[in-house]
C-alpha cells in the first residue's frame, strides 16, 4: 500500500508500537504481582490481557480508516460524549461516593475516558476550520475552544472526578497554546483559570477532595486520613531503594498497606519491586513514547492531524507526569492513572486508540499538505 512506502513512517510506527507493547506487558506482569500472592478472586491481570486484546482489535480499523475523514465525526462524537456524561448522573453506578460508570449489559464504561479523545478531536477540528492567523485573534474568539473544554470539565468535576477533569482542561489549554495564540491571550487564560479554580473550590469540590489538597500542603495534619495514600506511596517508592525488593516481594502490596494499588498507585508497587533503576527504565520508555508522538506531530503539515497528535502527546505527558508526581508527594492525590500500566479497560483501550490515531497520522502525514 502507498501509505506504507515511506521508510521514516515505518520506523516511527514500529518503534512506537514496540515501546507501547513493552509498557503494556510490564503493566500485566506488575498486576500479576499485585493480585496473585494475595489470592484475589478477580485476577486483574487476566482481565487486563482481555482488554489489551480487545484494544488491539479496535486499533486495526482506527489505523486503516483515514484520519482526515474523522473531521466530520469530531463534533458529533463530542456531543455523544457530553450526553454520556449527563447519562452518568441519570443512570450511572455509584462507587466510593462517585458516579463515573455506566452499565451496558455485560460490560461497563467510564465516559470521562473517551471524552478526552472527543475533546482532542473537537478542538483540533475547531482550529483546522479556522483559516485566520491565530495570534491576530481578539480574545473573544477563544470562547469557542474554551466552551468545548469547559462543558466536559464541569460535568466530570461534578461526578466527582477531579483528576480526569483536570486532564481534560489541561489538554484543551495546551492545544490552544500549541496554536500560537497571543501572549496576552495566555495571560487572560491564566487569570481566568485562577478565577475558575477559586470557583471550583467554593462550588464544585467535595469535602474529601479539599482535604486531599490540604493534606498535600501539610501531610502531617492527617497521617491516617487524607494524607494516608500519599504517605504509603512514598514509603513504597523509598523502600525499593536502588534495585528494588524483587518481583512479587512488595510489602506495601502483599500486606495491603497501599490502597488502589492496581490502579492509581501501581507505579509505587513497581518502584518498590524494581527500585530506582527499574523505575528509571520505565520512565525512559515513557519519555521515548512522548518524543515519538511529538516528532510525528511536528512533521505533520495538516493542521487537523498536527493538532490531534499534539493533543495525544499532551494526554500522555499529563498522565505520566501527574501520576508520578502524585505518587512522590509532589502533587495532591487526584486519581490519575498511569497509561498502559494501571488496571482498567476504559483507560487501557482509550490509550491504545490514541496511539492507533498517532500511527494513522504518521503513515499519512505526507498525503495532506
């Protein structure tokens, strides 16, 4: 096929696929370590394998279908995601005080995860449609993309899911800045962001979310409460030292000191078992994934494809950096997963679809000028 004739595209695609497969495999191996020794009936690693296979099947049409034709689905997919987010409040499953899931027969989904993809596509479509020079825009013209970002941000924040809401908001803002808007626009967005943060504190954040932020500022204030997750995570990371305690020898995992160890805090268990060296290797793999996506974005001349690939870069950059910073006590605990490593079908399949989109753009980036 013509789209596979460029050697540079083949190299980028193969390298990106290999990197992602290595991280997914590391995640499954890590999930086996987290669950098997404790005799957990629901073997998370087995479910993750099923989701990974399902993700691969979904990725095939995503790669084959010309990404440029996705422009006509950008806004409809956004509307569908907004309706699903509204549906969460009406029909969603409540777990641990939050409504984030909708049941569809034999499976359930988390609409907030696919909403990240819809926001990337819709904002990319918005800038692709505009033929003007963005840095000459008056500030009111930023209302279009800001509304596209703020609607899902508020809906997800109300579930409540502070971590996912912040990811959606920051992806959108980074996409706006990527299109080289004026510096005065950046100042305006910064002031508006600070104002909205105060509004969110007063109106949207739940008491436990406020406690987590306050515990981040003063961990000793609530060692057994809001700061417990963060402190146990730092203990796990620190106890791994240079080379780790060894596979399936994590005390924080086996004695269940660290909650949510198979999802948000799975990197902590990885760090305890494989130490600083193993963690550094994993972080290096993640950085290489980011570099590959960024290279593809900057080498793509089509505005729609360029924005989508950069939005995907922002997605992974924010997830990697916020999750690791959260586990090291550098940010409050806000519930952000580690892509490919954390357990969860919605998270894993969404991440795989985004990588498939990047591959799609890579193999067609010379087709649209």
